[in-house]
C-alpha cells in the first residue's frame, strides 16, 4: 500500500469517527415516521437521541430503552408493544450509542495501527 493511500485511509477513518461522535454529541437526528392503523415505524438516520431525553434513556413507544453496550454491538432496531394489537418499531440510526468512550477507543486503535505500521 502506498504512503498516500495510508494517509487518506487514516484521515477518512478519523473523519468518520468525528462524524459519528458529532451527531450524537449535538443530537442531530433526522426522523422519518410512518404510521398505519396498528403499527408505527420511526426511522432515525444517524442516532435516536432527541433533545430533552437523557443520553442513556431513550423513549420507544411507552418504554424506555437502555443503551446495549459498545458500538457497533447496539440494537439498531427495536420493537415494542404500544397497546392492544399495536406496536412501535424503531430503527435507531447508524451511529446510535456512539459515545465518548467509543470515540476515544476507535481513535486510539487507529493511532496504534498507524504507529505499528510505521515501526514495522
């Protein structure tokens, strides 16, 4: 792999990390909602954080959802009963649950790989 490709790949990965953390930090969550008689689907593009909710508790229907764990091992789609014969489905977004711990971990991994390749 040529040096310019390594630099570009590193910059792209760092930029992706910054975008993922930024949309969660600034709670940027475009929402698409589809409602039928017994089903409601909520589709969030980046994250399902909404202004006014705590970062660890997210409202889905009538239930609060805890974050599952470390990104990308999150539940990206959840479905909860809303009432009798009704339910709410939610796609939580591509970067849901991407918090400061994930941002630091993945940036340190990129740095460690770059240093390892330089020293190898």
